[in-house]
C-alpha cells in the first residue's frame, strides 16, 4: 500500500534558510529530493546520523538543502569520498546524490567499483540526460539524435543504461523510477536505504529549461508525462509493446542480490585476525 | 590497548626500510584509515598498513585509482578519523584535484609522495627529486600546504608522526616527501616507545549549534571542526564558502575567508618550520639540499673541509612553507650557494628567490642515479676558489 504525501512535511529535513533554492523552474530534481527525504522520514533515520555526499552539477547542489551532515565534493568522486566516510564511520547512514555526468562519465570508474565492492551506501543518480550546470552539453545518457550545445548535428552516441551497468558490476540493489510516480519512487528509495549492501537508484528527471527547450520537448508536465509513457514498468518485462513504448528503460527493482556487505565482511576478518595475530606485528 | 599499540609500545631497534618506517609512524601517530593504489616505489607503505590497521581497529582499503584513494582518505577524515594515502609522482599528479579540495575545505590528511624519475611514467625504480614544485603548486588556485622532507629511515618515522600532528592542528593536507632511495633503503633505527610519541588531536566544535560557524576562526586562524553525529549538521564544500560553510561569491566575504585560509599557517611558523644546519656559521659556500641529496651533501661538507674549504649545509626538513628566515640566517656569511638536486633545478628557484644578493649555483642530476658526495665536494671547492 502506498502512503499519501499529505502526512509528510518535507520542511523538517530542509535547511529553510537556504531557500529560495537555485534549481530552474520545472526541474525534476526537487521531486527526487522530496522522495528521498520522505523515504528517510519513513525509516526514521536520525538527521544527526545522516551523511549526504554529492558531486558536481545540478544534482550535486542538492546536498546543501538537506538538514544533515552534508558534503559537496569534487566532480565524479562522491562515491569515493562516501566509501571512506562509511568505512571510517559505520554508525552513519551515508547517501550519495549524483547526476548522469557525475556518476557515469567522470565518475564511472568509482561507480563500477562501488557496485562491485558492495559497501553499504545508497546512491541516488538523477538522470536528466544533460550537463545542465555547464549550459547543456551531451551526457552519457543523452538519447540518440537529441540536440545539445555540443551535438549540434544530433547526438550519435548511444546512451548508457546505468541500471544494467550497475547490476552487471554487482550492485546489491538496483532500481529506476520516473518523477511522475512519487510514492513509488519513495518506496524504491526506501528499499534501497534498507538494503544491507550497495544500492543504486536511478531517477529519470526532466531538465525543462536547457534540454527540453533545446529539443522542443514542451513544458515540465509534458516532459514528465512523456517519460512516464515511454518507460516500461518491470512488471511488463516480457511484453512486446513497441511501437507504443519507445525506450528499453524499465522501472522498478531491476536487480537484487544478497552478496556480503563489504564493511561488515572487513570488520569480521579484522576481528578474526586480531584474535590470533597480535604479536606477529612487531616483527 | 590494541595489538599494534602494544607492539609499538616499547623502544626497540629495528631493521626497517623507509616505507615501513612510514607505516609504523602513521600508526603511532593515530592513523586509523589508509586508502591507496599500488605504485612503485611507495607500495610497501600500503602493504604494511594493510596488515597493521585491521589489528589496530583501523581500516585499510585499496581503491580503484589514485583519485579515489585521496577522496576516500578525505571522506574518512571528514568522519573524524586520522587518515593517510601514499603514492609516487604519477599518482600524486592524479591526486591534485582532491588535494585542492582538502586544502580549501580544510580537511586534515596526510599524503606520502615517494619521488621517482619523471616526467610521466619516467623511471619507476630510480630515485629523483622532481616533485618539489608539484608538492607546492600542483593543484589550481592559491592554497596553503605543508610539505615535510625527511632524509633517513628514522626521520621518515618522525616526520610522518609530525605530519599527522600538523595536519590535525592546522586543518591542512600535509605531504611527506621523500625519494625512492630512502624509501627502499634499509637501516637500523631506534624507535621510541609509544608513550614518547606526542599525538595532537583535532580541535572539535563545542557550544550551541545555533551559534556555531564551521569556518569562523579565533586568533589562531584555525576553525574548530564538527564531527558528524555530534549534532552540528554542517555543510562542507569545495566551492568558495563563507564562515557558515555555504557557497558565496560576495567579494568582501570571499576576500575575508580566503585571506584567513592563505595566511593561517603563517601564524604558526614556529611550530611548522624545521631545518638542519651543519657548519653554516663560517661557511664560504653554503650547500642547500633535501632528502638523499642532503645525505651526500653532509658527507661533502666534511670532504670539503678536509680540503680546507669552509662549506656548510642547510637542509629544510619542512620544505613548504619554505623556511626563508632560517635560510637567510644560514647564508649570512656565504659568498656562494650550491643546490645539488636530482632534477633540472627546482629547489634552486626557491633559494634564488630568497637569497637575491648571493650567487646560487645548481648541481643537477636526472639520470636516475643519486648525486655522489665527491661531486658535491668538487663543485663546492671550485666555487670557493672562484670566489676568492
């Protein structure tokens, strides 16, 4: 059963002194942020024990609005910073907010290894198909043929399927949702937050001002409705529904495994070594 | 007391390489997190710590690349844990981005850079001193940094401890810079007992959250840090920030905060500066050298004096900020200065900048071999005769 948003007061988790925020009118990132905060509230995660690490770009700026221990780090590196923080402080709940350029281009190496390592972290990748902050350049998830400031002839590179990548690299929990389905998105983030290992959640968001305008995609509601109509819920997995749905992107929980969580595996091995090997050290 | 602490508790003579001494020094200083990436000739630091840290209730992790290693170290330090990484020139180049972040966001951390031949992949197993300028100017923008340049295995142990203490005291990245020759040189060293090691702890925020400003500093210029979980819930960013930690572009606020950042080490030079001098009082020719080159120079001073040449040695142990005043004092009576170094002339630039009135000569070698004492003594003697 899905809860209604009415019970949740987002202001409890926001730094209200930071308002007004700097996102463009119509940007879908705020919807994703609200879903994250709603999920954190439902689980009851203490703000003092919450650490949010974000990279560079529009998504990277979101951490500043969250009333928690927030770290806005270098471009593409939030997963690497979060790895150090989570290993050094297993008592903290560490959430990473990244964008498609941050996570898949400059930070791609960190993503695949975070998935493989399976340290307990929740990574929210907000995919708006564009480098918005720098003025609208092509990103690894820009759809083919789309216009950007660096693909004036239309994008001829295929887009990354980030969830397929994360699943193949071994992430413990992989999910995707659109901003149209807020309660469902909140549920997926909640599942990710509660997963014992590395959780990767991709949110398809709309960049109306820069990507939408360049490609005549209409208003924010029109972009969001198009995303909703194009994606395929995972329940439709075996349904052949072309030409009605034009992308291969599925939503919902796309992969899940119960591989050992890295941090606890390390601490277990360390405890065993401590029990037996103390005096060998000085030699 | 954990197993590592008890193993380090008593004074003992050990046969150690420089890299192993670095690992022991780190643990003695309280390092409980290391992230690294394999690179010659520094890998023994990581290998040793991968065994020690789990037994000391710490964490070792080999990351996916050099960039991630320093990122993880800064992440651990933001969590309040003393943290270190180790690398060599090519890896140190990759770390510049996050080193700048640590300097700007004022996150304590220690970075060991074991120099090898360059540029690029260069000569991985040969000594060099080509990172002198990279350690000072490697990242973009203006920022303060401390670089320590030990010259022996024992000194690597001591300077690694001092690196942690300075990093924690002044909220800055500290680089421990030495070369392949000392890194993989094995010497017998007397290590102090754990209770003789002075450990400095970070200044933590106290008082009510409402009035806490994470980048507001008192007279000492060093703002107290907040530890995640202690209720302050602050924001840390690589963007230019105001006292409250949030980004700003207001010129007067930027100016005020940048000035504090850029001058914060100046207030503490008495604690930061460290030099070795030998025979400087009456020296006609002053030799300025660091690391393995300084060891050759120490011998060269004796050789030159046997030949009747008054030579002296000035060795900056703290390389950056460069101990200008101590150098001026050491060079007060010198008629010429010789800077032997294993690069094309980096340290010489700084010496020339400081000693404008004294001729400064280089003795450079960049073929992967250390400079021999006799070569330094010969050049010293030539300079002494020229200057008569």
